[in-house]
C-alpha cells in the first residue's frame, strides 16, 4: 500500500471531523417531566396572563426602598426598631384580594420573606416573624385565605438571601459587605459563620411554606448571583431544593432564579424585571413573565414619585400578551397594611379597562405571522376562539382603520368593550374598517375580529 503523505493524512483527519454527524448535547433533567406534562401543568398560568406581586415587610416602616438595610449598611441592631414598631393595624387582606380581582389579576405572589430576613409567616425555625410583633398573627395565612376565597391562585415569594440570619455569610450584596472586596476582608467578616446551617434553615422554611398552607400554585425564589463573593446553585443546594419543592407541590410553577440554567427543567419561566415594552418583544416564543412596579421600587417608598401612567401600565399588559408572556404588577403596602392611594388609583384604572377588554388578554398570545398590526398598534390572538384583537394605540382621526392583507380573512368586526358592530369594506388586499370619529372612553380601545 502506498504510504500517504503527512498533508494527505491531515486532510483525511480534518474531513473526518467535519463530516462526522453532530449530536446535540441535551441538558440534564431534574424531574424528567415531558414537554406535554409541563404544558398541561402550566396551562392555567399561560391563560391567566396577569398577576399581582405584593412586596411587604419591615422595610415599609422606613418607607425608603425595600433594600434600605443594604443601601444604608444597617446592622441587625440598627434595623431592630422596625421589628419593634411593626403593627399593621389596617391589614385587611380581603380588601387586597378584592382589589386584585377587580383589576383582572388571576394570581398573586406575596413576599413571605424578603432579603431582610423577616418572616410574615409563623415559622418554627425563627423568632424573627410577624407573630412575635404587635401584629401577633400569621399574615401569610390570612393572605392565602383571602385570595383563595376570591378564586385567585396563590403564590409565595421567598428570598434565598437573608441579611438577618447569623449564619448567612456576608457577600457582595450584604449590608455589612467590606468597603473593598478582598478574600482577607470577607474571611474576617465571616469568621464563625456556618453557611450549611443557613442552607438547612432555607430548606426547612421552604418546606414549611409548601406544607402548611394547602395547594400553592407559584413559588418565586429570589435570587442567585454566582461568582466570586456571590452565591449560586451550589450555595443554595438548588437541585435538592427543587426536588423537595416538586415532591411537596407537584403542580407548582417555579421561577428561574435558582441558578439552574444548566438543567432542562431548572425553571418554568424566565423573569425579565423592570424592562421596557420594546425589550419584551425579544422574549416572544419563550415562557416568560415580566415583573414590574407601579413606581421605581418594590416596597413602599413614601417619597418616590416616578409612578407609571395608566397608558404605560396598559402597554406593559398588552405587550406581554401580544408576545406570549405574562405581566405581574407589584404593590408595596404601607406599614399599616394598606395599599397606597396611588396604587389604588392605578388598580382602579386597570379595573375599568380590564372589565371591558379582558378577552383580549386572557387565553391570548401573539398573532399568526400572516396577520400584521396596523402601524403603531398591537395584536393579541386567542387560538381557541380564533379571534384577533387590535389594540388601538393611536386612534385614527380619519374614521377608518386599514388592516393590511386582511382581505378574505375576517367575517365580523366589533369593538370589544360593547360588542358594537364595525362595518368594513375590502380594498385591494386590505380591509378598511369604519370607526366612529369620537374615540371610545378607553385609553386604548380594542377591536375584535372574528376570523374565517
């Protein structure tokens, strides 16, 4: 046999590499749930589209941001006055639930414990809880009972972080973090702390929450920040924690902040936080929920005034549904346990719009590719009823609305808020709707199209 040259051998080797079949490397699975099983488990959430977040804790007393302990580098001793004075005498969760329902929210998520470490529930693993304050009540239980009575799905937020627990090691987001990062500084600050004890505490409290309050629909864990001087999946023992969560509540929906991106089923949905409507468009095709505040903070912030307008809130809701995602809007109750008047005003405005137009949100997703929105407007689509919804951001002053390429695709048109007919004609490949000159009283009216 003729001996091959080194060049020939090299060419054959390279050819073998690039012609070898490429096998996609799938991510490992924790629970081995099939895509069909997941879709069925998530169906109610996907249909709901709209929920309420509630951030409430001791930080409502200083009323200057939920991260006040971090921002002002407070010690536990300095922060203790808020525990001593916590007395939410106007806390009536039945009112909260009714306001959420009126606004069209189908599920709610309450902060059972935020980063400050204070527990709104009666945990047997700590004394730093609502039952040991002047409240003398398990506030989580009352929330669960009230919202469940209104038919609203129940969600718990639980902070993986705990700035009060003695064994939670000081890291880059801790109030007592060093002025300059260094291994020596962190070692000195964490001398005597045993994070394994905190990890067990975290595990025990999550087990409590998922064992003592009946069926829990959503668990929002927050948050991981892996890397040097941070904490990630190995710190929380996230895989074991998620297995325990699934064991206790097989139908529960879990967010993506356990740092389990390397697993196929490490999360049920992604959570773009406080992003613009434009940025939400890139999540189309994914399973996602955007968490947004009415203002610039999650907890009650008395002097913060950058509150979103009614139109901005509607845009977030419509944009979420039109890109196949959910919106969860946050309320930060006051230290007396009430919704701030500005939050009530926002909820009332949403209530009016949702009463008339919720069919364009619930059970809806993005429109099929062969339907384009008129310039400046947005579409949502209900695949079960085959109805398309046109959200009129800029109401036409001409009294007509051109639907490009819709010829032969619709059989009826009406305003959604009152089911009043909208006449139309075909023009080339388009449909031209005739609209009243005067805009309906809604900030963003909705046209409902019954498709062929």
